[in-house]
């Protein structure tokens, strides 16, 4: 009886710990990429949870000097210039006005000890004082993070010098089985701009099959969650995004009401607080798992009749609250 009870609790805990993985989609980075000193798994890139270990995927980049034509953008992002030219209806060397949104097709694949989807580019440090954060946020427009760069390079952040060649793991992902079943074939890594809302992003790519529910699901977000400019978000698509089917309108001016879920990245939002709670919940659950496993196993091996750990009743409720957050 006690043994059954113990195995039930352990099974339940095991399921709870795996639950975020079972859900299958990716976690939105939610500004955590700004704190390079903090290791948070969501800042390392998207986990390999798709049916495929490699796939074609798309990134967005906004033209800027000196990356303002297909060739220079292709070199920066390790992509194919003629493919960029074809998709964006430009010529290889045609100069793009600054701030033009360019769609860049890349090969995305699983790599690393903790299995992350990434597309490797490489970057040579050009000026003294460049940091992983500057390369990730400024040069690569937040298509990667300082944490992911540190994890993919052997150099300490204090040891970066001019002419050092860095591996740049750009964030991309392959569709999960669930997304494939829903008709999505590609994931686009879109860089959120000030003023963008979920519906703005969905409208921009609706010609390629994007919709708000698909975006929310892909990033484990709900309609009331805040998103922040200069963070990447995944947009599931049914078709290749091209100049013909995408529709980038100037973002609407921010309304006076708090209805628009984009706020400046230096403000702290309710969304972050929610994540703090979830983090505390996960910590508590893991601690309890360890405590209860120890309690149960020592009881089971002793063939004693009861594995009730002190204070378990209260802990039980904490774990259930933790589960509810993910549903
Ligand atoms: C699977 O995809 C559908 C449609 O996008 C979504 O409504 C559903 O919540 C997804 N299921 C999971 C477990 O992510
Ligand atoms: C973050 O993780 C990396 C690799 O796992 C490690 O080298 C680094 O010291 C960690 N940084 C902090 C602040 O914990
Ligand atoms: C991506 O992969 C395809 C097929 O493996 C290959 O033909 C193509 O050249 C690759 N593109 C780049 C930019 O490496
Ligand atoms: C990241 O880069 C953008 C664009 O260059 C800039 O507006 C933003 O302030 C940068 N973020 C930080 C924290 O420096
Ligand atoms: C990308 O770089 C990582 C090292 O950070 C390496 O392990 C991985 O194999 C590379 N992926 C590809 C497709 O070259
Ligand atoms: C693509 O470029 C050609 C030539 O510049 C132009 O005639 C055509 O309208 C463009 N197509 C789109 C969808 O912008």
C-alpha cells in the first residue's frame, strides 16, 4: 500500500518535471537575454524538440550599415546571397534602404551538449572593447544572446580581442510534430520591434500562413503576456515567406492605453514577475522531488509502512500550483 503510494507520488513528480518538455513548443526569452551574468536555460536558444534534427528556417534582419545588401547580409549570417535576393526580390548587390526587413533562409540544426537548434555564423571582432552582448544585441540584432555566445565559444568574456573569430549560434527552430500536424512547415525567428503586437506580427506574415494562436502556442505565451522589443519570437508559417506574401506595415503609434503588449525593455513588467513565480515553483518542485525521493526510497528499501515526509501535505499543494501554471 505504502509502496504503491510512493510510486504514484514519484511518477507524478516525474511527469511534472517533464511537463514543459511534453508540451513541445519553445519558451519566449522574455528579456532574460539582457543579463549576461545569469544562466537561464531559455537564454541558450531553442531546445531540439521537433521531429527533425535539421530543417530550413528563416530569420529576419533589418538592413543597416554596412550590412545593407544581399551579399553583406549573407556573409554576416552565413546564408546564401542568391537565396536572400530571390526571396526578397532584390539583386545580390542592390543596396537596401536602412531598416528594410530582410528575410534570410538558413539551415537550422541541432547541436551542443544540451541539444539546441542553431544556425552557426562566425564573426571576427573588429574593435577593442566589443563584448558578447554587443555582438549578439547590436551586430546580430538579438538573433542570438550573450549567454548562447559564451556557451559556444571557448573564450572568457573578459578575454575578447580584435581579430578573434567567434562562433555565433543564431536562434532558429524546426517545427514540432504538433505544429506539423497543424499545417506549419517552417519557423521564422522574428525580431520584435517597438509597438509590435501579436496581431501586428501575425498580419505581417499572414500571407505565409501565420496566425496569432500559432504564434502564442509556438512561444508558450498567452494573449495577455507582454512581449518586449529587441527580443526574438518564433512565427510558425505554412509557406516560405517572400516579398510577394509578407506585408510589413509601419508599426502603429503606441496608444495611450496599456492595451498594446510591448513595452520598453528597461521597464519591468508583470510578465517577468510571472516568470519569477514559475521559477520559484520549479525550484520548490525540484527540491521536493529530491526530498520525497529520498524519503520514499529509504522507506521502500526498509519495507516500512509509511513514506509520509514531514510537511508533505503543504508541499503537495505547491506542486499542484506549479503544474497549473503550465496548463
Ligand atoms: C498543438 O497545436 C494546436 C494548434 O496550434 C494548439 O492549439 C495546441 O495547444 C497545441 N498543443 C500543445 C500541447 O502544444
Ligand atoms: C554559466 O554557464 C557556463 C557554462 O555552463 C559557465 O561557464 C559559467 O560560469 C556560468 N555563469 C554563471 C554566472 O553561473
Ligand atoms: C542548406 O542545406 C541545403 C541542403 O542540405 C544545401 O543545399 C544548402 O546549400 C545549404 N545552405 C547553406 C546556406 O548552407
Ligand atoms: C540592443 O540593441 C538595440 C538596437 O541597436 C538598442 O536599441 C538597445 O538599446 C540595445 N539594448 C541594450 C540593452 O543595449
Ligand atoms: C555549430 O557550432 C557548434 C559549436 O558551438 C558545433 O558543436 C556544431 O556542430 C555546429 N553546427 C553545425 C551545423 O556546424
Ligand atoms: C520584384 O521586382 C520587380 C523588378 O524590380 C518588380 O517589377 C516587382 O514588382 C517586384 N515584386 C514585388 C512583389 O515587389
